[in-house]
């Protein structure tokens, strides 16, 4: 067993995975984490476990990240109970869009932020709901949708198989579209909402 020490330099950081998914709310520390040692506890000087060491950034010497212990506990409880983490699946790929985007300027749309659909999976929930490429999602059930990552976060298991309302801008028209997210299955072959860069 080995122990290293360091300081917590930031809370609520975001960490992008190779697949493009965002792990948010992580703890940043300079306590050394060697490759292959993920999964060990991040503890305070008094021995309280506050996180699970998860990742390092290779070019940034000494920067490590840990999942907060409360998040790890929640995931562990769900895995023990259900054997999986359930997430909503819309069957589309999207791109963050802001008021400064050329699409917004060209269409003259009043929109600060949203998610522009750049692809729709055939026979997926988005396809069945009539969503099309270039539709811009600005809200889900009256709550704003600002980014692809934000949409990922709110597609929780309580929205699976439940009708939700999307506020969508199509060309210059604002529409309300009802859609039923389904459970993301391991054999889907892609993320439930991919990010285009």
C-alpha cells in the first residue's frame, strides 16, 4: 500500500472522456495518482473519505481527479439494486448552439442557447416524435436546455418511458414536441445523445 498527499485545488470541475461524455462535479487535486491506481480513496487529513480517485491528465503533471464520495455511493447503490445505471435515450446527435452562432443569426431566431439536432436515428424516439435535422431544442418540460451536456444530465431514469415536452425552434417557428425517452441499452451501439464538434 502507498499513500501520497496533496491539496484539493478545485471542486465541481468537468472532465471530458475519450467518448465525448462529460463527467462533472469532480474534485481536482495534486495528490499523485499513478496509472492503474484509480479506484483508491481520496481522504482528508482526518481520514474521512471524500472521493474515489478516477483519472489523471498526462500532460498536466500532478493533476488528478476524483469522483465525490456521495456520487460514487449513489452509483454503487443503484448498481447493487438494479445491476445498471438507467439513462434516457433520445436517438439523436446534437451540437451546442449560442446566440452568436451563424445559424441563429441567419434565421433571426431569439435564442440564447440550445442544442441543434445534427442527426436523427431511424425509428428512435426523436424520429418518432418528428424531430428533424437543424431543429434547435431550447427547453425540456419548461426547464431550459443550454448544452448537450446539460441535456445528458436531465435525461435521468425518471424520464424513461414518460412523455416529456421539448420546446423546439424549427426555422423561425417555435414548437412544442412531445417525446418519450426510452432506456439506453448496452447494445444500442452509440451514446443516447452524441456530441458533434
